[in-house]
């Protein structure tokens, strides 16, 4: 029986590899999901069979924002520690994408080269987590945060929490769960955990903002219904929270950023306290949200028993994930592309931009495809007002350019924002209007990012994403 299954596994792997090669040859993109679908049709539960062959097991990373960056940080750290990661790096984070990624890392017989060094690092869509946790039998499951995102797909924040809770409760006690102590919706999952929990948090109060932002969700205690009170808010509803009704509060952190030093155009400097000791970390990214991503990644590394030197080396060697945050030089301008995904994420991006020196050249893209979210009303939850008086160039593009321009106009940032619906014309115009040697911020939603990235890659001579790494 198992010999037959072995043969069928090999057959499924071979078929899927052919599909991937064909898909790439025909220019369908990276071939990241299709082979997974095909393989699952040939041998159901192929992902389970392949994941069981990973010598170091798997890590799952989920949450609304930051999972791609966190997974990439974990991958770099794992590499620095001598593991050979198997990682769904192009962000194909449903089961078929994870299956495709496992297949790609194996040979024609479905075996991994150096299986004893293999660690699966999988970014997992929020709604896919329950299925992935069963299919992949992970060692560590990490949760970043829980925000309102793509309401069309998942409904309310509470429904995602309702999906996660039973998934966490069903994890065997041998699994370590990594939780963001500063996000009450994530921290509360600890109640359901049967195994060990590692909490991470920021404790440097100098990072706090004055008030809860528009995008704050999950501010009400699920036990007693009272609104949380905050002694410090770091972004959105993330901060030092306590329920005045029943006394539930932010748990003590195991991995803590005790000092965060942000300076323009410099890597972030963090002082960390962890069970593996205290150490400093240099993080070549901007924004407090990336401090949280680094904390999540460090926590995963601590759970895996990775030595401190490898953690520091891995994090310092980081370059941002495809499209999420990327700098490249195009026609003598430094183009900084940052994905706009939802109100909380975009508020953090704007905060980081407004902290940089000098007038800003800004190009926003707003599309309304399914992957962007069909309902664009979320832009009214974003605090564009923080850019007031800072814009040298303000251009709105994408299929919903007019909605974006209206929002920017109400934010009273500067003179009326210009509208240029067509992606290529908008990029051309923004590059032409940005003085040579200066920086242009391009802030697209997901589908616009794919198009923007393709154009910039052509103009700046960079390979498409599936050829990277
Ligand atoms: Zn309460």
C-alpha cells in the first residue's frame, strides 16, 4: 500500500513539475498555484505527505498584515542558521500554493535534497490557517495581527478570530504558538492554546502615537463587551491595552523590543530582551509595523532554538519582499514602491513617509479588483491628513483614481491632486515631475502593484519576481 502511495506521490510530483514548467514557458506567471491544484487532483493530501519529509518540520505564519515580511525574515534567519528553507516566497499562500512550493523543492521522485536540513516556512492566508494547521503538522504557528482587510472575502474581524480559535485549540500541545501581545485580538488566542505560547511586544513607549487611528478594530473586550483602554497606542488598535471591565490585559512579553530607534534613511535599531538573552538588532526596513514583523520572526527563531548570532545576521541581511516595500532606481529617480493593503497598513506606511525629511512626491494607485477589495470605501479610514503640507507632487491613478483624488482633496494635503487613470501614463508623468535624484513614492493596491512592478522592472531592468532569490 505505501509503495503504491509512494509511486503515486512521485507521479503527482512529476505531473505538477511539468505543469509548472509549461505555465512558466507560456508566460502565465510563476506557475505558483496551478501545479498544486493538479497535484492535489492526482494525490489528495500530497502536501501532508511532502511536509512530513521536512527534517526540521514547518513553521506557519498568518495574520492580516506583515505575514510576507515576517516569513521572509524567518527564511533569512533560518538560512543564516544553516537550514535549507522551503518557502512559498512569491506569496501564494493558499493550500494549492503551499503544495506547489513543496513540489518545486523536491526532485522527480518527490524527495528533498538534504531532507535533514529542510525547514518549511509557510505564509498562510488567514482563512486557510485551519486547513494548513491540520495538513502540515507545523512545529510553530505565528500570528502577526488582526485588522479589517478585504471585507468582501472574510466579513468581520470577529469571523477571522472565530476561525482561528478552534484551529489553535486543536493544535497538539507539542506546538509552540507565537502571539502578538500588543494586539488584543491575537493575544486572546492564548486562552485556547494547549501547548506553549511565546508572546512578543514593543515596550518602548516613545513609539506611541497620540490616539487610536481611524483604522482601529477589535477594540472591545470579547469577555465583557467593554471598550479597551490604552496606556499607549503604537498603531491601529495595537498597544498597551487593558479591559476596564474584567481586567483582561496585555500579557507579559517573552520577546520584547525595549528600545526602538528610527532615523530617516537608516536601518531601524532595536534593543531586544528574549529568553535567549538581550541583544541589538539592525533592521533595514522602515516603520514600526516592521518592528513587529521582526519581533514575530525573532520569536519564531527563538521557538526553533536558533542561536542569537544567526538571528542577527539573518535579519540584517534582509531585503523587502516583492512589491511590499522596494527601492529601485529608475531614470535617475529613487522609486520607493510600498503596497497599500488596508487602512491599518497604509496608515503605517504614511506615518513612515511623513517621518522622512523634505517634500514628498506621491503617486497613489487605487484599483477595485477582488484582490484589492471591491469596496474602496476603506480609503476613508486612512489618515491621509498626516501628509498635510508635505506633498510636492500628488497624483492619483488606477481604475478608482477619482475616488482616491476625492479622498486626498478632503485630506487637505495640498493643492488639488492630479488624476491620471492609466497606469503607464501615471508612472511616466510622476517620473517626469519628480526632479532627478529625488525620491518618488509609489503606493499601489495589489493588482495595480503587479502592473507597476512589471513596468518598473522593464524600465529599471530587473527580473520578474519568480526569478528572484
Ligand atoms: Zn473585559
